C-alpha cells in the first residue's frame, strides 16, 4: 500500500515545488499574499505564538472588544493539526507550507478516489488516477 503511494506523493510534491517555487522559502520580509491572511489570520497566528512564547495558553483575546474567547473562535482554527506548523515555523514560511501541504493532500485524495473507482469505463488505471490528482 505505502509503496504504491510513494511515487505519486513524490511526483505531486515535485509539481507543487515547481509551481510554488521560491514562495516555499520566502525571505524574512516576504510572505505569500492573500487578503484574508493579511487582514485577519496573520494577527491571530502572531497573537497565539506570542502568548505561547510567554508560557501562556491564550484562551481569551483581550484585544477584541472587551475581550472574546480566542481558542473557541473557529477562525483561529487552533485545534486543526496542520495549523501547528505556525508554532514551529516562522509565519511567512508556515503560510506557504500550510497551503502547499493542503494542495498535496487534495492531490493525494483525488488520486486515491479515482484509483478506488470500480465502475470506470476504461478501468481504474494508474494514469487515470495520477492525472486526476494533477487536475
């Protein structure tokens, strides 16, 4: 099973590396652009990381209104495991890798879906599933 998935993962990772290019390792003053990232998400990640560095688990955000729950906010998304990249990597690099890993995950999901179809006219071929992951 793992052996069958190795080469598709490598191939899709190469495609992502070529498409993303230099944005996977941006400079200190660079970051992948997205309006939501710059207007809202970046500040939540920065807030979370700054509190963790002080040894405080940020249950509450005192900077919005008179204070709002921070960890319960679905936009913060702290309980989603890939979000923990932002704790271990600088924010400008973590955003690029977060997006790239989600695209890789989507490619692998499409590959698995198509390779498991039993009712295809031409049959579930390796080429069909590899191509569908790219689309």
